[in-house]
């Protein structure tokens, strides 16, 4: 058995406390230049929280809408899965903050988000959920407009 510092162990030099230190990632967000505590969280406001909750409500509404549009249970399940998959694919491709293909222009991104919210809301109305569809669309569009 070899010990640290012997040839062939990959540790030919004595270790120090700095060898195990991990470099912190650079700060992000609008308050990052100041570097104070919570600098990365400075961009998260109430509108951003409501916008995130609207995304979750959009997915939930898509599931219920897809389920209600089908007549036999297997069709309901298929429509629910497909509708959610389409919403996730569109959102993940063009609207997710970390997407490589994110729509960068704020106005165009808001228009796309609004179109998706209205489309699912309209399908919800067809499925017999007009108030739920309208509520998710209106709250979501308002939250995304305010959150930026």
C-alpha cells in the first residue's frame, strides 16, 4: 500500500487546506455587481412567483383539459399526455430562462407566452372549463408582463 507523497499515487506534493477548496460560481442577477447577500435573489419578486405558479397552473389545466376532451378513458389519457407534452416542449424550447433557443425579445416572448396561455384556455373552454381557462390565461399574461 502506498501513502500520500509517494511516487505513483498522483499526490507527490503535500496537501494543504486550499487544495480541497471549491471556487464559488460568479454571482448572477441584477444585484450581482453589488455582491451583497441575496444578490442573486434580487430579481425574484412577487410577479415572478405568480408567473411561476401560472406555469404550473397551465400544466394542470392542460392535463384536465386533455382528460375532459377524450370520451373513452384511453383517449382521455392520451390527450392529457399529448397536450402536456406539447406545452412542455413549446415552453422549454422558447420560453424557459435557460433554453438555448429562448426568444430574447421581451415583447415577442410575452406574445408567445400569451398565445400558449390563450390556446390552452380556449381548449379548456371547449372542454367545459371556460372560467378556469380565462383565469389561467389572464393571470398568467398579467404576471409574465409584470415579471419581465
